[in-house]
């Protein structure tokens, strides 16, 4: 079987990826099956560098807070701030502690140094300001959007004053109470103030849209793009908080759906500026419906990749990553009758697999679903192969102390 599978495999590099695709996509999504493993991020960094140098890619978007990501973008494009500060303030979900993410930021800054704006690489977070335990206050995004408009349009066009926003928002810890994730009664998302804020956010976004001809003109386009980001984030956060306060059986499905919808709309905005490499969990980027079990409750929803693919078609491409072992997490050699077990027999440590040729090479006895003993790893579903443009397979994940040292950033 390994001999047959060799005909489906290639080296993992930008040129090989492009050979799998009918055209260069505006959004090339690289999924990961688990978080927190720098070997996956090192591979992402190497691929991004190749896409920049060989294919003209200019953006990378990762599964991190979209507003915090502006701090990283300012640093890589203009050198604003220090690397230590950017890693502390520019990433959510603890991603700033990753050495691979640090390598990425360092390489992007070095690449951009001395280049004109049109040739600089850009960074974006595309997740909402959300954590597992809840969501951020909409204060930052709402007040930034209001401030952008207040400085550029007549005051009588604004739906409210900054003071009104401040009064309705109240203390930020009302919004960020972690107890609200499990107890809807602890959320302020359906309070009279929150409902009023949703109307005001809608009016502010509509005003920004109505004033586009004035606000989009150079050199204001960058500020306009950021105002749009603040608007999307404010509306999304207020919607998320509203569902946090909901008591219906659809609450959790709507919460995960709102999050991926926020991701998708951030990706649409990035696609306007792209092309971009997108990196996040496979679950967020796949074309099929996503599923997760929360306690005894199965949750099913359309992820960001599925939403984006429905709009962009061939201008969206998805590479799924699968792993052989993560021994420090108890994920040992995959059973031979599984998809990952068949790929594990290939001789090299890393492979790029053509999934359509793989389907022909596999037989039914090699397509059993793999079950991971560790909840943090999501095996590749063999029934999804026809909806994937490429599979990146890494045989063994080293422990953190075994991470290869690179003499230059981004795996160069």
C-alpha cells in the first residue's frame, strides 16, 4: 500500500501546493488538527515565506483576535513598538508565547524593512475577540468606530454621542463575566442597554457605509478598512453576547455559528486585499459542516471556510493537516486500517497528499475512522477527502524541547 500511496505524495512546499490547484486562490487555507504544536506553525511559516517569494502572497491571517492583530500589523509594516510588546499585546489565546509565532513576526518585519508599501507583507487576526470562557466587551470596537466617524462626518449625522456609548456600555466586567458561558442569567447580552447598543452599532456601520466615497479615498483607505473591522467586530460581539443570554436549546449552536460568521466576514475583507494564507483549526476552515460535542450535547454548524467557499468558489482552497503521532499527548502510531495509518507508512516525515489520487489508491479496509485518545487532536475524517484540495501529513510531532532550531526567522 505504501508503494501505491507514494504516487499521491509530494514535498510540502509552495510550488507543490500550487500544482494541486486550478488557479492561485485569493484565500489559501491551511488547517491544523490541534493547537499548541510549534512544528505545525514552523511548517506554516515556511509555506508562507515560499508563497510570498514565489507566488506574490502578501497577507497571512491566523486564528487570533482581529483587533489585537492590528498591533502586529503595525509592527511588521512600520516597526511601531517592540517585538516583546507586540507578542504580549498582539495575540489572543496565548499565541504570543509561541516561538514559531515570534519567528513569523520577526521575519515579516525584516522582509518589510525598506520596501515600499505595495510590496510589504501584512498580518491579520481573523477570529473575534472571543475566548472559551466568553467574549470581550464591545467597548473598544464601538468607541473606535464612533471616533473614526466623529472626526470625519457632521455631528448631526451621528446616531449618538461618545458619552451615550460610555453610559450604555457601563463597566467592562459586566460583559466579560466568565460565569455567563454556563449560566445565561449572568450575561448582560439581552439587557435594555445591550439592545440599544445593537441599534446604535447598526446605525454607525450604516453611516460608515453611506459615507464610503469620502472615507475610502487615499490616503484614508487604511483607516476606512480599520473602521470597517471595528464595525464588524462591534456588531458581532453584541450578537454573541445576546446569544450568551439566551436560554433556548439552540444557544450553543448559535454561539459557535456567530463566531465562525465573524471569522468569515473578516476573511472576506482580507480577500479584497489578498492573496492571503489563512491558518486555523481544520474545523474552522473545512468545507463540510463542523461538529463538536459539548458534554452530552452534539453541536453542528457551518464553519468560516464553508461560508467563504460558498461565496468565493475556486478562489478559496483548503489544505487539511493530519498527524501520525503526538506521543507526549498519548496519541501513538495510528492503526493500520485508518487513513492516517496508511499515510504513516510513507517513508518521509512530511508529505503533501493529493486527496483525489488518494481516494483511488485507498481501499475500503484502509478508511476506518481514527479515534484519538486525546480530546485535543481531531483525526482526519476519510469521508471528507473529496472536499479537500490537499492533505499535509506530518508523521511525528516532537516534544517542545525537540523543536528544530532555525538560524533565520520563519524557517528560512
